[in-house]
C-alpha cells in the first residue's frame, strides 16, 4: 500500500479542480504537440530533437506540479486526462478520480482497481460539510 502525505475529501478535490484543470490542459496541449512531432523518421533534425526534449520536460514539469499538490496524473491519451486524489472512504484507502470534462470529483476506485473500477462516491460524502 502506498502512503501519501495528503488525503483529500471529495470537496477538497473539487475545490482544487480549477488549478488541476489548468495543469491538465497544459499537459494535453504539450502531448498533442509531441504527437504531431513524433513521426517515424530516420534522421530527425537537431531542432526537432530539441523541441521533443523541451515538450517532454514541460509535460514532466506539469506532472510534478500535480504531485506537489498531492494528486497524480494518469494520462489516458492526448484527448483527455485523468487525475487521482488519495482519500479514504469508510476507512478504506481509495483514489478519488477526476477525468477531463467532469465538473466535480464524483468518482473513486481502489488503489488496485484503476479507472475500470470507478464507482460513484456515496452521496452522503458529496454533501458540503
């Protein structure tokens, strides 16, 4: 079991979304740029190599920024991002789960279940405290 320093309530995770969305948007933009550049070539130019390295560093920096907030980027590709927020529900360690386009954090899954195991957070926990 992974131990995290910060555990989020659903409300705390939702309050963090404006910043999380901005970071994820930047990740997705940079990933799309990388996708456009990474073409099977026998001899990429020095400029192309530099651009790929810079974009890769930018994406890593954004992922690090999310981790500094206490959440984790789980990229689903170039069109949507997925962010997990460590939490507990009924005494069990879980990951609150947010996907690009969702208005608030309303889903969770176990540490070993991943996105496919997403379940709705119980309504009683979504109520303002």
